[in-house]
């Protein structure tokens, strides 16, 4: 695309043109390129913004136009700068526009034809003349300035230095000053002292730098410029004012000359000894003394002549290989040699593998193989990360010269073979072929297989296999030795060692490497120049113990451990000759076989079922070895009984040197008290409860069993600071499931021997709760909390890791005994009745007491005045109010009952019902009061538990029954009057009586809704009794004076009162 300076000036106004010209002179044009497809110039110009502007120059009709990304956008200063930059790059002179963009010729002139002439005649007449620039010279006129050229040597090359000089009348030159030329300005501003041939020369030859006073003299343009300047008489030597003259051509000859350093190649010109090469094409010579320049007659270019002239001397021993290289580059006509070389072509590679050792970035030994190819004995390295050589190469080998032609297909084929063997060239290890894996064990295994299987096969295929001097690859197998030794009180010494021959290795170092490698089943370690392969599979069961001992730097010497740690040693090959007691304990921990039977205590007023006897044996085992555990039997299987049986056994065998402590929820204190008095009446029981409890602390050592609550422990912890208990039992131990609560922290501060947790649900939400319980009974068994989360909780709960789940189960098995009802179903009776005592607390207890006191006073006065027979209705009303206060204060229609938040029975149900559902139970809940069922219903809704309900107001009775029987709802709320008889609910296996029915026959009739023909599961019947209330006294009356109870509460409620007024009034005492 061509245009002139005038076209650029037409782009914009003079002021913008001037700013654009300044931008050009300040080199703000980054680049300018021609887009031939769209016939436009694309450029980038720096402006005032941090990013350059994009400029497009193009012809729009007859007008040069620019578009720019600057705010002006059209025909701006950036377009001017881009146009000047492109104009300065143009080599060819002339200001005509591109043929594609020339203005349309004048139509009149285009159609003007000479009449009477043929087309051929016209074509010949219009034949264009030669417009090539005249290479002749202008005759010089004295007394004016001219451009003078001096042939100077600058930075290793000949250049034309420019001078503005004055030609005197006597023909000499004066006023010579260096002249700096700007080729860009020549297109519109030519100095008047220029001759036409000067413009040609200046545009032909590039300046050394921008605005330079020197022109580069090279190539064909340099030769034409020399020829022109020689005839102009303005080409001067570096010194002097006599112009250089054209001399005759001379032939170039080559000769080898003997020197001390070897054979030296010498270039000679016919008849001329002192000359210099001018690097133009065709090449020329310069003789400074004679001030002449002439052509060199040679088939070589000036570049090749210059390179040959720079050739250093060739030692005799390298002459043959040098001759081979020269002959490949030059023909005999171009360069004669004293002796023609004999080249042998080598184009068949033979693969070589050299087995060697390297070091990884971590400093570990790395076996590998170095690959190279031999072409007739000439070694060539593979081109893994570089371009394959396209030209053949000459090599001197064994006194012969070889032309090595690399066979790319064959070499790639050999590399593919190594890829197929699982090897890979490592750029970090000097292109060493190593097993394609980062696993140390896999590296050694693959390398061993390579040596045994693949290397012999490669040798059969013609590969050559060698070994580096430093290559050594040997694997030694080793196993850990685990030794045990019995110590006192069930403890034992544990030591772990590893031998390599006679050398004992550093256990800490090996275990550290194993842990860092993420505990693989097999560990490979570098030992000197060899490898040690250690079977670490047995360490998996010990990993928590090993991690703890490693953190404490205690693995290089025997460590004394508590007995429970022996559970981690199951299945290991041990040297236990010095630890018979520990081995016996391990056997018992593994499967409970061989547990020493614990005789049923003489003072136990109960017959233990087989599974309960097994539980007692297990508890005795834990106590014997100073261990602890979690008794996690299903609700109703007698955890309380088994714990009391152990305490009674310890008392009878004089092993209860300090009292046992029971920590229980407040609502269960009464239950423990009643169960102890029922099953173990010989135990001296101390209840630390209520506002008057402080005197009890002085009596602890005088009792066998101390019972208190979790909330009171927070208040009374200082009283237990120096107290040691023989047995610590946590009932409903999920109370400490959050280890950071104050209750959990205070519990852990208690001092005791056997620590026992009772919980039917040791795991309610996540494994962290189970850790909290186990960390109380056996601190350290599962490690710290964070380590447990990392090793077990996250892999099991988040990743679903079955292996870790099984390992955790195996770790816990000796110390957590859990039996479900389904597992012991054959040992259970058809019906198990459980009286569940609950404690009235706070304002609920105060409400009950206020009603009791007022009613007792009133009825005693009434009976004294009217007699019992006439006080029957008032007495039943008093009992009703007391029963309602026992169940829930909201049933009592008194103003002071409205704000009471304690609800002992409903709180028990709220906790027990979800746990029973988790066990898969189907539950009937009976109450005499429909209002009670409504309160239970509201609580179930709040917990999102589905249920069915049957009262006298239920219209679709069968639909409610079917929902329960078919399993849609597993809790059935039933009022005694609506469902106490006539129903067949064999889906149920749990019956709960919220408020005891005073007639046992009616209560039994309701229970028989589940316990009847067709029932294939044992039925558990819970009777909720508020401790130390009228409910407890009526229950005692049922047992001791059944006749009186039957008379008081007949089915019709119309039986007459007995005459024993003192017995009836005792109910209110």
C-alpha cells in the first residue's frame, strides 16, 4: 500500500499533523503492518493512556483515511504518526499510490485514440520505455557542496561514512563534515547538494542506526553502490582525498600452508599480496596502498569466503574429520583439498541401556536406565525434549569418518518399547528412564520386575545392557520384633525393634518414615546403597499407639503401658514369653472366652439371666485388670441390676475399699434408690440430694453406695476433690457426650477405680460422642480428640471408610458390651414388668407438697368430724389432685400451677421414647387422662415423631389401630377407657403406663392388649411412678394390702371404703 506525505497531510488539520509528526519522531509507533487481505495498514501508537491505541489506515475512494481507538477516533494525530512510520519503512522510491488505489484516469484521455491506426500499431507506440534509474554519474561542478563517501572499517565491517564536502576549483575537497541522513525525510525534503545517484544510494543501503552518518555496505545493493560510487569519483579511502579507483578482476585461489599449529587454509589473489575482503556480492577486494577496488573471481559468496578466511589452523590428527566437514560444505570447484575424505554412512541405530542410580530431590536413591543409540559405534543421545536433527552429522571414530544419519522412526520405536514397560524419561534426573510412579514401593517392585523379566527379553531382541560403576540394587526384607513383659497391676512393657543383619535400626526414624508415607502396608527405606523392605501390615492395629509414642519420642526404648492397650495387639506375632498375664488378658479381651465367672452375690435379691451373668463376668474382668467400659445394653435389659450386682460382689469379697458412686439424671435418683433397696438391700446407700444434702458429705466413707446427680456435681465438686471411689458409674452417660461442657469436665475430675458408663445410646449423633464416653472410662484408648477425628470420625462419617469402621469396632469390642433385645430374646420372659421411678423436682415437688399438706389437714379434720364412710368423695378428690400433680402440673387447675415448667414423667417420656424407637420398639402409651395424652401428643409433634391416638372421641377407631399395626406409626397413645380392653395390638412390644391404675386388674388388662396370643416378641411393661408420692404408697399398698386396694378402687369405683382410716390417711402422709 503506497501513499505520499501529501496524502498524510490531507488526513487532518495542520496542528494535528504537527503533533502526529512529533509522535513519529518520538518513536511512539510500536509497530505498523500491512493487512493485504483488507488492503489496510494496522498500527499501534502510544498515547496518553497506559495502553496503546489501535490505528487503521486505508483508502476511502481517493482519500487516505484513518480510524483510531482514541477518543477522537477519526483522522487523528495517531493516524499521522502511523502513516509516517509506514512511509519511512518503504524501500522503493516514488510517491505513486498502489495500482489498486490509483485515481481513475481522465475519461477523455482514456478514450482518445488516434484514427486510422491498428491496435497492434497503437500497442507498439504505447510500449513503455525503461524507467530504471540511470546508474551513470553526474559530472561534478566545482565551487559547490557534494555528498562525499569514505570507505571505513567500523565494528568488524566496512561501511560508507557520509560527509558533506565542498569541491574547490582546483579539484580538491574542503569543509568536510560528517553528515547524518534520515531516509524518511528524503521522501519530501531532498537537500539541494544531493545528486540523483545519491538518492539511489541512500535508499539502497540501510543506515547503521536511525539518523546515522554511516551506511552498511553488504550484499548485492552494496556491490551496486560500490560500482556507482567508484565511477562518481566521490568514494574515498579512510585517509586521503584521492578517490578509490576501479581495478581489474582477480581470481581467488586456496592453498594449505604448514604452521606450528597445523595446516592453515590461505586465500590468495592473483598478483596481489595485500588485500581485504569487501563483503558484497559479488565479492570485491580492497588494496589500501594502491587505493583500488576490484572484483574477485570465485564461485563463492563473500560470506563463505570470510568464514573460510577465519578458519583456525587444523591439527594433523583432526585433518581427516575437518576435510570431511569441508567437503560436505564445499564442492571441489569451490574449495580444493589436499586429500579427498572417505565418508562411511551410518544409519542403523543399536539401543543401549545403562543401569544406574540417581538421587531424587529428597535425596533418596532412584534406580533408572540411561538410553543412548550407537551408529557404527558412535554414541547419540535421544532427542526427548529437543528437535530431531534433520541434517546428517560427520563423526570421527576409530580412524574413520562417518556420516551419521539419525533414524527417527527406529529411535522412536525403541523409546516406545520403554514406555510400554512402564518407564518414563525424567527431565529432573538427566533424562533417566525410571518407573512411571511416585510411590517408592511401586518403584522398587517395577524395577525388580524389569530386571527379572524385561531386561533379558530386551537382550534377546538385540538391546545392549550395561551397568554404571555406581549401580547397586539390592532389597533386604525385614519385620518388626514386638516384645512384651508383665508388670505390676496389669500393666506391661512394650518394645518395638527392627534388625538388618547385626545392625539395629532406629525405630523412631523408621516409624516416622512410615507415618509420613501415610502408613502403607509395606515400607521401602534406603539403607546405605541398598533398600530395606519392611512388612508394616502388623503396625496398622497399633497405629494410634505408635503415633502417640512417636509424638513423645518414646519408641527407641521399652514403654510401660496400661493393660487396656493390650487389646491393640490382637493377631500380632509377639514374643510374650515374659508376659503370660498380658497374653491371658489379650485372649479374654479378644472374645470374652475364658472370662473368670463371678459368682452370684449372696446378698443379691434377684435371679440373673444368662446374658446378665455374662455382663457381671465382664464387669468383674474389667475391675480385676483395672480397666473401664461401657455397658450399652438395650433399655430394659437390666443395666442397673448388673451394676448393682458387681458392687454387691465387690462388697462381699472385700474388694470395695472405697464406696461406689452413681451419677444419674435427677429424674432417676429415686429409681436407683428403689432398685438398690429391692435388689441389694445389704448395701449402705447414701443419697446426696436436696437442699439438706451438705451433712451427707461427711458420711460418704460410712456407706457402700453414693447416689447423686449431674447438676449437683457442678455445685458440689469441691467436696469430691479429695474423695476416691472404688467404682464410678455414670447412668445415662450421654450426659457427658460433649467433652467441653462443665459437667463433662467435672466428671473427669472424679477419682475412681473402675469407671463404668451405662447408656443404651452411647452414640446418638456422631462418633465424637462415643469418643467422649470412652475417653472417660479408658483415657488414651482412642487417642486425643483431634487424632480420633482425623483417624476415625472423618474417614467413617465423611468418606464412608468401611475398613476404619471395622477397626474402630475391633478396638472398642473388649470395652463396650452391648446386647439388644433381639440378641437375647430367648433368655427373656414373655413379659417383663419394670417399675420406673421418677423424681419430682423444684416447683413440681413444691406443688405436690402444698396440695398434700392442705389435703391431709382437711381430710383428718373431716374424718374426725364425719368418719371415713362419709368422707369418701372428698378423699377421692384429694387423691385425684395429688395424682395430677405427679403426672404434670398443667393438669392441676390451680393458678400457682400454671407457670411450673418441671414435668418429671413427660421429661422421661421425651427422652425414652426416641431411644426405644431407635431400638426398633413398637410402643403403647396408656393414661387414664385424655388431657395427658394431649400433652404427650404435643411433645411428639415437636420431635417430628409419628404416632396414632385412640380416645373416646376417636371416630375412626379401626383406622387408628391399622396405622399402628401396619407400622405407619410406632407409638400408639391410648386412653384406658377407650382401649383398655377389646383390642388386639400384637405389633407392640413395649407398654408404658403413665399414671398407675389403682386396680391392678385393669392395668393388667391394658397390658394384655400387647401380651396375648399371637405375640412373638417379649413384652416390656414400664410403670411410671413418682417417687416419694402417693403413687409410690399406692403401689406398696397394692403389694402389701391388695384387698384394701381392691376395695378402694373397684372397676365401678363404687366399692365402700374399708374401716381402716389410718391406712388410708397414711397415703397422704
